[in-house]
C-alpha cells in the first residue's frame, strides 16, 4: 500500500519501486513504530483531535498487532517501508479510519522518533553486554592471583606487570565505552514527534504528551532541525566504532599470546578452529574475526557522515540510508561482544610461561636505575649506568661494578612489583584497590 499517489497518473516503475523500498531493513523498527503510533493517537485524543471512540478502535487494533508480533507473526509484504506496512495492516482491521494516524504527523518525524527509540534501546542492550564482558575480565583477573608477565612497549619487554593489571586495563576501556553509550542514550532521548514533515502542524499537536507516553525526557526545539538531525545516530556509530577498536586490540593481543612464540594463552576447543589440511593447527579465529570486523564499524560511521554531509534542510530521501549502518553496527557489535566474552571466559592462561618470561632481568633495569638514584647517583648517570649493564657489562669499572652489584642485591621481581603501589600502578596493593573499584562499578 502507498501512503501517497493523488497527483500521480502513472504507476511507479517497478525497478524504481524496488530501489526505494526499505521494508526489509526498517522492519526492525516495527515495535517502535507501533508504540509511536499509540502515543500519537493518545495525544490526538487528549487534544480533542480524534474522538474517543475512534482513538479506542485504533488503539485496540495497534495493541493487537503488537501482541501478534510478540508471538512471532512476521512483517511481510511489498510495502514501501515499515510505516506503510503498519497502515496497511491497520486498514485491514479498521478500514479507512486507519489513515487517521497520519493526522498531525508525517513519516519524516515518525521515522526519526522510531529511530531514536531504537538507538536508545540499542544503547542499553550494548551496555548490558559490556557489563557481562567486564564481569568476565574481573573474574579472570581475580583468578589470576599473583601471576605476572612482562609488560610491553613497542612490543619489546619493558617492565613486569600483574596479569590482573593487564586484564583490568581492558576493563577500563570497556568502562569508557559503557559511559559513552550512556551519553549516546541521552543524545537520542528527545521526542521530535510534532515536527511533521518539516514545519510542525496546524493541528494542536503537543509533543510533550507523546514524549511522556514514549518515555522521552526532552522535546524538540525546532521542527526543521528535528527531522534533519541524525547526530544521535552518528554518535551511536562512533560509540560502536570505538568499542570495536577496543575489542580489536584485545583480539590482537590474544592472537599474539596464543602463538607458539608467546605461548601465554590457549584457546578453548569450543572457541577455536582447526585446519582442513594441517592437523596440528588450533587457530584463534574468534579473535581474528573480531579484529577483521573492525573495519565494518569504521566504514559504517564514515558512511553516515558522508550521507549527512552538505545535505540541505530538512528531510531528503538520502536520509533513508541512515538506518542500515546503524542496524549493522548494533547487530555486529552485539555479536562481537558475546564472542569476546565466550573466548575470554574459557581462555587458559599459561601462567608458568608468563612467569618464566617475567624472570627476564631486563624487566628490572628501570628499578636498577631507581635504586642507583636512591644510592645518590644523578638520574641521568644512573640511567646510563643501568643501560651499560645491558649493552656493555664487561667494561664496567670496578667502582661501577660494585655500585651495580649492591643495587642488584636489593632487587627481586616481587619487590619491583610490590613497590608499584600508588593508584593506577601495576603492583599487588594497587591492583587490589583497582579490583575493588571494578567490583563496585559492577555491583558485585
Ligand atoms: N522510509 C523513509 C526513511 O526511512 C521514511 C520517510 C519517508 N519520507 C518521505 N518524505 N519520503 O527515511
């Protein structure tokens, strides 16, 4: 069914008709569309635009559609979009009265309202998945007790860190993602119903009634901006891209750590794959797929930025292209978070291999320099001397040698770790406090 046509004397060309259809994609909005219709009808009734009997008929029919959808009935048909589908089904149930849902409203403000509701729900869903992965990281960090491993800069061994500290580093990047999705929720949380096609309506529309019904906490300030603004969708795509980037860093680390060269972790059989040719292989595919999908999230953000760039006010059909990248990002990110959670929850940490790597004396050279400074050497001299113990140990003078030997006698891996005790540091006392903060955030 078409929601327009009075001025047209020819049918739409079937090629163009198919080109313009968005039902397959925007049927994801169906529940939000029905809720928005219900809120709109309530507002029209309260503003005495729709008689009570008519409003009740429409409300009953829409509520029946909602419960049918909940029990699994499909959205099917050759309708132009989800709004046309809703009106067609409604017409089958209540006749011409169905078209009253269009009074004081346009698809332009309707679609944005639906889309905002979708983004708000998506933010909450992703926040819940983030919390699950964060809880797994906390659990794995706690299980790792006092295990340590080399920390790296430039992928070169640098200083020792507790495994728990390393795992919690990822917890905090996910915590920022969680916060960002909360900010995105707030950005989307604005009811623009009433903006109409672009200029509002001659009917006594009251957006605050619809807002209250739909759970929005703000209403539009400007109808032109209301139908044109897609900042909330851009922000959602940015949040997804940033979160996916964090996951890709975790993924890359797991790929490296599972290599024979590192040998720090072993993937669970249920979360890895084999080779069709090489029987000995066990491949870290979940991590590689997460890493490989990251480009998709960046692409989706750039796609929508490009769609809205230089677009004149107000609604342009280009804006129909706003939804597919958001749907893709939401669906793929939910999957990536679940896969990372399953992988992380079942990963075997080879703590003995990590511990052996952490015995590398090079990891304590910074501490050696610090001891020399405490013994009275200027920092630059201490740094230089400690460096020469690595590159040129045979050519130290007798005095230098005895200074270095006495400094080494004060040093062990445990001491080096324990001494890193200030907030945020990699040592056991600090990590214990960090775990407490993390547990508090998760209400564990
Ligand atoms: N399917 C359209 C979209 O997603 C709905 C709005 C159509 N508005 C219009 N003026 N053709 O943008």
